[in-house]
C-alpha cells in the first residue's frame, strides 16, 4: 500500500512539473515571437532611415567645415567644427531613429501578443 501511495505522489509531482514546464515552453515561445518581431522592426527602421542619419551627419560636417574655412579658421579648427556638427546631427537623428524603432517594437509587441 505504501508503494502505491508513493507512486501516486511521484506521479502527481511529475504531472505538476510537466504542467509547469509546458507553461514555461508556451511563455518562451510567445516571448521569442515578440522578440523576433521586435528585432525585425528595429532592422526595418535602420534599413529605411539609417542612410538618412549618415547623409545628415555628412551634410552637417561639410557645412560646418565650409563655414569655419570661410571664417578663416585653420584646417584643424574646421575639422573640429565638422566633427562636432556631425556628432550633434547624428545624435539627434539617432534619437529620432530610436524613437521610431521603439514605436515599431511596441506595435510588434502588441501585434505579437494579440496572436
């Protein structure tokens, strides 16, 4: 009789862990689906707007260097002005790109959770 009781307890524990692991598997699959769609959303934003960030930074650098040279600055000073302008423009553009990517991730997450 005690062997049968132990077997029932063991079977119950095994069933419990199988149930818990099944729920974990479902959660992991759902999280993976959301993560995958989020990565795709960010990649899409970068593909769509990444070149614009580079172009804007290059244009800002060229304008700043040109302005510095027109003001009689040295090549070194013009280079520093170009670098500073490119950094500021790239940062501002990257923030916008990041915000757009976060919106895309949010949309992908909501869409993934609804499925």
